[in-house]
C-alpha cells in the first residue's frame, strides 16, 4: 500500500552473494596414487599366491606318483614272499583268522578301521610292530650259500629308524644296518651295510632292499614274523631281479 511505500517505488530486492562450494568427498591426485599403489601390491600378491599354488599342485602329483611306484614295488615283493609262504588267502590279502577265516586286502590292516568281522586287522598284537626302531635280529649260517659274495656265517639286522606315511599307514619305512660276519683269507671279517626297506603290518614281514653299495650283488633280505613269537622270524635272502631264493634261515631277537 502507499502507506507502506510512501514513495510508490518498487520494494528493494535482497542482494544474493555468490555461493562458494567445495566438494571434499572425492580423492585428490595424491589419494589416487596411493590407491593405485595398493592395487598393484594386491595384484603382485595374487600372482605370488598363484605360483605357490602351482608348486603345491606339482608337489602333490610328485608324492602321488612316488606313492604309486612304492606300492607297485611292495606288491612285487609280497607276491614272491607269498609264494614262499603258501597261504590260503589270495595274493596281497590278510587272513582274519577264526572263526570264518575272512580274507581282506593286506593294505587295510592297521589303517585305523576294522575291516575283519572279528576286528583282527586292528588288534593290538597285529599293529604293534615286532621290528620297531632298536630291534635287532641275528641268524647263524653255514657260510656255504651259492650266491652271496661274502658267504656269511652270521647276519645281524638292526632296525635304526621306522616311519610311516600319512597316505600309507599300513607300511612302515625302515632304515636297517646289516652286520655281516664271514671268513676271508683265514680271518674273521665283519662288514656293516646300510639299506632301506619296509615292514608290512598286514603280511607281518620286514623286507630289506639291497645295500647302498655298488659292488654288492643286489640281494634282498626278508624276515617273516608268522611263528606267533615276536622274538623269532623266518628269514630268506633272495635276488632282487629274479626273486630266486639264495638262503633260508631262522633269526632270533638279541639284546
């Protein structure tokens, strides 16, 4: 009204100041550099993990291959020893015994699971190796065998170490020292030969590979614990290649 605006002029408009706005939410150049550096670091870490994974896969395949090779060797030796034993169960089988004489794979003995109806494959007596570390067995021979180089009159087998693999618990890998006594040029000689081997829980035998020397004639030794006496074993020396038997003997535990 004219009373409110006596001059009749238009009301003065309120002046507005320009807005000065600043956005602080995005990364500046320095933040981008830090972020890129972190991303590159993560990429390098991923590449390193991938390489490690490939190495683990290669190691696994190598272990699997060596395990299969070892099992084949065990089966070959067991087949020969089973022919010597003449057991009623088939090759590479374990006889569960009374009452029904069930036969199972020897590789199932002492693996932590009862496969025999009577549980004999996991019995304390079976799964307590008579050829553990520190075990020593001795045998006397006549010194006239047809195939050994030394013609021993006495053999002593001492188990030095015994270990099992997580993937193959039914067999113990052993390290054995063989002390061989023989006559040469009218004097008594003694040689100590070292070798690797294994003890099979399912078959109850200790098999020793040819000694770690190049001039040996590649003979193997086996102690078979089937007499019911942990202190006595049937022994046999045989050729590695042909499996022909060279010497048979009885070995006794010694202190």
